[in-house]
C-alpha cells in the first residue's frame, strides 16, 4: 500500500511538472508574439510619420490633428517628445496614467515636426488653431 502511495505521488508530480513546462512554453510563445507585434506596430507608426512628413511640402496645406489623435499619441508608447500648446511632454518622464487629459482643448491642432541632422523626427508640436 505504501508503494502505491509513493507511485501515485510521483506520477502526480510528473504530470504537474509536464503541465508546468507546457504552460511555460505556451506563455513564452505568447510573449514573443506580443513583442513581435509591438515592434511591427512601432515600426509602422514611425513609417507613417516619416511618409506624412515626406509627402508634405512647403506649398501644401498644414498638417492637422484632432484632440483624439493627440490623446491616442499620448496613450501610446511615446517614442519622441511632444509639445502641446507650448507645454513640453518628454518621453522619459511622461506618465499617461496620471495625465489630466482635460487640458487638451477640443478642436483642430496644427502639427509640426522637428527634425535632427539625419532628418529623423525628434519632436512633434501641436498648436491649437482658434476658429
């Protein structure tokens, strides 16, 4: 009887160990997929910004954004610094969970890009356009 108890305990431990390893493998796959999707999303977002900048010439109409687009940019993973109506929000210290989104006025904003020497975007400025 005692040998049967030991056998059942060992069998249960082996099954639990196999289940734990399976969950670890499945979990790491999900994490890898999430990281891959996040990298692709960030890459696409940067390409969209670069294309928008390249497609805009001096003669074109100004680039605009809405309050919703600005909030979406703030809620996303900030890659660059933002300036909204003269107030700077740096990517290093900005905390979206504690930001008061009511300070962003309703309406249309003029969007301007600041570039570095390599023509990479370093900052986006949003200025509220009065009606």
